[in-house]
């Protein structure tokens, strides 16, 4: 289900995600954080991730979305 309601200090982007990221990077100094494998996966495919900070919260295995659902990018 797609929601159209957002929190304060947020921007809803339905299309042209790459253009929005470029715009945000020119408007704001600092970091842009993305949470969750779905959102991050889109930016990984577009080659727009500069740095990965992966935080793990151990849970019972058996479900969920993989963080890298496509080819794993070159990590160092």
C-alpha cells in the first residue's frame, strides 16, 4: 500500500528519485540518510550511495527483505 501522508520535515517523492537526490545534494550540506532495504535498493541501482552504514538489530530469522536485493556493489 502506498501512503501519501508524510511526517513533518519530510518530502514525498513518487517519481524522478535520482533528480530529487541531485537537488537535495545541491541544496543541503551534510549527509542524506536512507533507511530500509526498499529505499536503499533504489538508490543502489542508481549508483547514488556514497557510503554504507549498516546497523544490525538481531532478530529471529525467517522473513524480511534482503538489504542488497540485486548485485552487491563494490564494498571496501
